[in-house]
C-alpha cells in the first residue's frame, strides 16, 4: 500500500505540473476565438474574411476531417499594460501537419508556416510547442490561422508575454523529461524481466513499451528537434503516424495476452485478435494515402477497447475457476485498473474524435495517458510476477518436503526389505536343512529343492533392485577370464547338462565380476526356466578385434516369445510365464547392470528362438 500511495502522489504531482504548464502565463491576450470550416480547401484569406465564423472557447475540437479550418483570433491591446516586446502565439499539440499565420500587422512577412511536415527551424522560438512571434499593439486587432492536417483537428492556441511563454516551456520540458525517464526505466526493467523469465506476456509488454516510447518521442517533438537536418520532416511525420497505429496495436496485443490467463470465452479472445488485425487494414489505408481515415479508425478503437475490457472484467470472467490461479489479479484490482484505463483513453479519444470540447489539459492527455498506463501495467506485471514467484517458492518447498518424506519412506522400505530378506533366507535355510532327510534325488526332493532356490532368487533380485534404486550399487573393474567365469556358472547350475557352452579361445575382459555374474545368472536362469523342457540352451562366446559377443539362446517353451517392446521392463512377465516362480525383475536388472558397465544388451529373437546378445569390450 505504501508503494501505491507513492505512485499516486507522483502522478498527482505531474498532473499539477501539467496544469501549471498549461496556465503558466499570467494573461492570455486572445479576446475572441472563432473558426470557419473550408470544405473546399481552396479559399484564401481574402476569401474567408467575410465568411460567417463560429465562436468557440478553449480548444478547437473538430475531429478527423478533410477540410481546412480557419481560426480567427482577436488580440487584446497591450500598450496600456506597458508591454512593448513581441507576444508569443503558442500552438499545441505538435502533431498538426500545417498551421499558417496571417498577420495584417506584418504584411511583408509572408509564408509563415509551422507543423510536423515543416522544418523545426520554421518555429520562431526554440520550444516544444509551435510558436509565432507577433508584435504588440495598442489597439485590438485580428490574426488568422489556417489549419490543415491529416491527424485530428484538435488545436489549443494562446497569446502570452515572453516571460510567461518561457515558464510554460520550462515546465513542459520538465514534465516531458520526467515522463520520458520513467518510460525508459520501465523499458529497461521490462527487458531485464523478460531476459530472466522469458515470459511471453513480459515480452509483449517490452514491445509495447518500445513502440510507446517511440510514439512519445515523436509526439512531444524530440525527434524533430534532434533529427533536424538529418531526416526530412515529411518522413518524421509519417513515422509519428506509424507509431500511433503500431503502439495502439501493441497495447491491444498485450491486453489479449493478458486476458488469456482469465479463461474468457473463445469469441471474446477472438475480439482481441480482431482488433489487432485491424493494423494491416490501417497500414493499407496509410499506404493508399488515406492516413486520416486510418488514424480515425485507430482512435475509435482506442476509445472502445477499454470499455470492452472493463465489461469483460466485470461480467465475462469465470472467477470460480480461477480460485487457485496465481497469475490473475483479484477482481477489484482488475476492474479498477481497467476503469482507470477507460477514463484516460476517454479523456484522449473523445476530444480527438470531435465528440467533446477539449480543455487546457487535452494537449497533454497523451503524455499523462502514456505514463499512467505504463505505471498501471508495470504494477500489474509486478503483482503477477510476485504471486508466481510465491507459488514457485511454495511448490519448491512442498517438493523438497515430499522428496524428504519419500526418502524417509524408501529408507523405511529398505530396512523392512532387508529384515524381510534376512528372515525369509533364514526360514528357507531351516526348511532346506529339514529336507536333509528326504531323498533329494527323488522327484519330490528335486522339486522342493528347486522351489527353495527359486524363492531365494526372487528375494535376492528384490534386494538388488532396491540397492539399484537407492544408488547403492558399487562398481569395481577387474580383469577376469570370461570363459572361465561362464564355465564355472554353467557347472553350478542345477541343469548343467542342458547347457552347451561354445568358445574358441580364452577371452579377457575388464569389468565388475560381481555384476557380470548377476547378468549371466539372470540370462541363464531365464533360458532354462522358459525354454522347452529338456531342450538345449546354447551359450556362444564370439571374439573379434576388441569386441566380444556372448549369445544366450533357447527354444521358446510354453510361455511363448516375450514382447520385444517390454522384455526389459520392470515387473514384465508374459501371461503364460506365471506358471513359473519369478518376479519379472531378472531381465530388468540385467539391462540396468549392463548399462552401468558400458555394455550393450539386445533381444534378437529368431522364429521360435529366444536369443539375447551381450556385447563387451576385450581388455587391452
């Protein structure tokens, strides 16, 4: 709340400075104002002097028109107040194309014209406004101005003493510089924010701010001062019109992106897209020489779009679906922001369209609009970013707590599995001792002994999977004789007579013997268990230069051929494989351990032959 108060105090101060700059002169020497609309654009001064002029006060606000407007000003006498120096005729705003002065008091000074299509040197004083110097007279007199512009016919005229004009200039320069500085700071902040987050909404705001600053520089008149003699005035005039159209489009683009978080209906979102797509139409009118029509369409959009956004904010947002969303503003803040936006744009748009008369602040409304909208949007983005960051911090804390809880749970499971494994193995050892009195050569004895061994294998594999999950598997590389290792493992099996080991020469490999034994034990056990009864399991060792391939194959039994896409998956067992005791972990462990040792394990079935290939590297 403290930051909000500071922002509003700053805005109030700038508004007071704008009002002060607009009324800084102690006395305006214009006694009467009147205008005449020349629809033919062909009348000269002599042709309009006897025309019926329409009186007006304050600003002339005639909207977008193809006509030329003649303004007749009655200047009060000045000698009686002791004023002998020239008076300053000041004209605002500075986006007007052409203003010509006709002063009967100086008949020899011809072709006095200012505007954004003419050099800055035509200005008779160095100022951010258009200025003419006119002589002071002791009697009332008339001067005429001819206004012709493709922009809105919105003009404010005053005739003041030189000291008052200087005060007005200095205040306007101070306010303009302050606003420009704030806009640049926001631009730099937006760039840094986008660079860090790469968030699309911030990126669109960055583009909007960049075009807004370009428009501001052109509107205030900085560009015609700084680029005098470098860029033609006509080019700067076209650039200003382009920035007017493009900055409005960028603002609509930003609001369209902004409302995406609010889950508004698709056709409402499409309305934003439609308003943005008016830009190509406006540019086509621009290129066709119909600039005034393009600017009028743009101003109508400027006037109506904030009203549309306010209505959407009040009536079209499903707030019940956004309760847990952190990227949206609370409803009251959203409505307040768009109400402010509507008030500012209305203040600018209605006089520009000629729908309401202007006032002393109207020429500065665009400046204040640029500043306030930028501040409001930055505050919106900051609020949004703060909520997102708070959510991220909470999510990280929750994730860390969940990870901690999961680790505790896994440790507890590991301790439980360790205890369970120990108890199962002890019980199975006792059971095996109890079977010592049974004839193990009998069918029943062999069956019981094999069942005990199978249960031991299941328990051992569960323990190995747990160790693998907990990253407790240690790898130690030693040079071993691969053939001797396989021969020993074949002889240790319960059905060594069914295994055919083929090799041509001893082969040395450098690897972890313990893990390699697990790999071959699983492959051999898998082949014996799921092969056709009494069939031969073939193990071949094929050595080439630097490489060794160990091939383990068997004829598929009643379990059928395993699924090639799932054979190494954890807990995978085909439906008919459940006739045998197993856990579905053997081939999964084999695949994992092979990867840990830098080996390649492939399933290469051939017809009804189940075949696995393990590729190793020979030791140097």
